[in-house]
């Protein structure tokens, strides 16, 4: 079943207007999704000019599309061997640890297990693993995550990673607008081609 259709069926009382808004936003995101798809095809065909794929550059494009800062985009890959998630971006988090897929407090791990996207606009008030939010680096905003969208990245029908878009701030009142169905629709539109790209960089 298509991921978006599954999500809509799982939510209570979703109006036809809301579904229409999601579909419209996905259509508006088609250009970025198409660009990712073309890049994935080039990599698969062995185009030498595209062999050095920058996940950070892709994250920058996604951040601009969703009107968030670059360090508010996190892309994680699944390690089947070690049964954990590890960061691809932000780069500052690549070597600081991983998230066990069995974790009951990590939203990313639940996203993998359930293969279902979530919007949480009160994330800071919900019990969750927050160790990575406290990592200090010049490229990272150390404020807490106040709002977040978490979505599975699929390839060949299998979850191979997670993308999370967040808004960080000292308080939820300072975090900017809530994430909406429009934002979720835009993110889901790029998850499929993004999965193909991650397959080229993710390791075991």
C-alpha cells in the first residue's frame, strides 16, 4: 500500500479537504523529486560526473524546500548488520553514536519499525531520546527540538532510513509555525527518490 494512503487511512476523521491539500503539495514538490530521480538514475548508470554524491547537498535542498535550517534536516540510514540507525546528516552527528532499532524512546527507531510518518508539534513535551540534541558543534543549533516530522525512507518496498525535519528553539512559542499536512506531503513526495540515492552511500 502506498505510504501516504496508509497514513491517511490510519488517521481518524481525515477530511477530503486535507487529503486534497496533501495531494496538491506533493504535486508542487514534483520538481525536486524529479531532480532526485534523475540523479539516482545517473548514479545507477555509472555517470562519472555524479559519482561523488553529497547527501549534505541534498539535505540543503530539502531544508530550503521546507523552510527550515540545514541542521534541522536529519537523514539516518539503517544498518541491517548491526540493527541500528546512524546519521548521514547532519555531518556533525555522523561519528557520535547510533540509535538501536529496538529503542522505545527514539522516534526514528519507531518510524522504522512502524514504517509510518508522524508529525509532532509538541515534541519537546513528549518523552524521547534527546542525547543527540545536546551535541555541541559549530554547525549545530543546540536548542531543543520543539516540532518534528519523521518519515521512513523506502527502497524496493523496504525501510532503509529515516528523514526528520525539525524546528529547534529555546521554547515552543519561539519555534515558528507548526508543521502541517502540506509539509508532510512535500516530504513524502521526495522520500522514494531519496531512498534510491541513499542506497549509493549507506553502508551495511
